């Protein structure tokens, strides 16, 4: 990418979105052109371009519809970085790298191990992962080399290629569109562990460039203990350019 990419946030309904506020503050660490909020734009957001989308029956269908709206909007550049509201860029970077999680079958196996141990796993999400893998196996006539891009870090996207991916997985109720896109567009990338912090995966490091939390971790506060949410809030304590000033 010779020019700066846009940033595209896919956002659920609701003005009370504290994670989005701090995620928007964190994008000062990533050079970009324009910033789009797609789906629902909270009333306190300023300086972003809104693309309003009627939300669907499930969060997965809504997310896919939002991404389709972003990729169909001529104001969004061909190259953009795809964010969710729970992703934080903790340190300055020149550009967004491409990361993957490893082989799809290995990630599926990890989730089944968690299920066998009685850990909380969304079975709809796991089922969607398995159906996505079968779709890609059929389209690419390959299973062994399929990579998972289901990480809680931003994803560099080429709009024309994402439109192809969305068309390919439109029949899936829980489409893992990041993974469909990454494999159909053959984007490659570097393998990393997922950075989302939760009760199941509580370990994190202040040196990480990216962090993410689930809702429970974002609400957790323990005196005399540095929890991840307090760490993020401390780093980005000042209002950013994409929010109304108090």
C-alpha cells in the first residue's frame, strides 16, 4: 500500500460502548487516512464517517452486513484496516502487519479441547468455524494449508477481495469472514497467539503491541492488581480525536 489506508470499525448498537472509546483513542498509534464507523455510530463519536446499517438477527449476520456496506461504499478506500471495538493498538506502528492464528484445523482442535474440559465455548462460533473450513476446502480443494485469521487484532483488507469473500460465504449463518478472506486472497502473514484476554486466557504482557478483552475482563477491577482494562485506560487516559470533548 503506497497511500495510507482507511480504518473501518464494525460496531454494534448502543451509545454505552466504553471499549470503543478506548479503541478509538488507540488508533493514534496507527497512521491512517479516514476512519469509518459502520453499523451504529454512538452519539459521542466525532470526526468519523458514519455508514448506518440496519442490524440483523444475530451479531454474526450484522457484522457481515456491516462489512458488506463498508466494501460497497465508494468513500472507503480500496485498502483499509478492519477493526472491532475491542481491539487496542498499544504502541506506535508504521503500518498494520498481517497476522494469522495458525492452521484452521489446529484452532478447531484447540476449541474442542476447551469444550472437553468444560470451558465456556460458544458452540455456534465453533460450528461456524467448522462450516467455514468445509467451505474453503471445497473452494480451494485444500484443507491442510488453510489458515485461521480469527484473531482479535486489526486486519488489513483489500476491498475488492473482501467482496469476493463475502459472496463466497453468504450462505453461512456464522461466517468466519476474516478466515474466508485471508485464504481466498492468499494474504499469508505471521503466526501469533490470540491477544484477547478472558477468564479462559488471562495472561497478558504490557509489551504487546495489541490487546483485546472480553466484556467480563473489561469490567473487572482489583485493588493493588494491574488488570488489563485498567492498563488500557491508563495508557489512553486523554480524549482522542474521534470523541466529543467533555
